C-alpha cells in the first residue's frame, strides 16, 4: 500500500491494466499466492517483485477428495 501511495497507483488502475475489476485487483495484491500470469502482469506494470504475491498456478476444476471407506458388517 505504501508503494502504491508513493507512486500514485490505485487498485482501479491495476484492474484496468490486467483486465479485472478493482475489488479483484485488491484481493490479488493482498493475497499470499497468485497465478503466475497475474504476477507477471503486475511486475510489468512496475510493481517491485518483492512486494508481489508468490506465483502459484492451481489447476481449475474439482479438487480431489479423500474417500473414507465404509464398514460393511
């Protein structure tokens, strides 16, 4: 946030640059992890990499579930 204030960058500006809404841009910037494409876009905008979330690509779709075996007695 301090970097944004010093450089007069808003979440609205970030959102327009990467193609999301301002609320999503805020969540993205505050997240611990973000998709690598978004991290690259933010870095291209001039935001220092040290301030960006760690890149982590999670595949879309249903997540695997652990099945419990039923006792059939």
